[in-house]
């Protein structure tokens, strides 16, 4: 998932918005971990290597649905 680095984000100016959780890189994994149905379908979530997008991406590996039907 390409999330971007958030260089155009204005969250630093708003004291009511979390700098950490307003960015997809942090909020998507948190959303998945707080949703049992989604988290049961995810094998792993990790930061992307530099060649896969570096700080602007995360890798989300999903379970196969092949045997579910």
C-alpha cells in the first residue's frame, strides 16, 4: 500500500489532530488491528524496504481465500 510521506499534511497546525494517527502509514495498521474480521485476514503488516517504497509505503500480506469456498 503506497501511503505517501505526508509532506503536504497540515496536521502540525491543528492541536486537535494527532500527527501520528492522521497519516495512513500509522492509521491503517491500527484500523486493521482493531477490526477482528480484517485482522483475521491479514498475515503480516510491515514497513516497506527502500526498493518497495521506503517510508512512503507499507506491505500488507493477506491470507489466501483459495480454501475458503
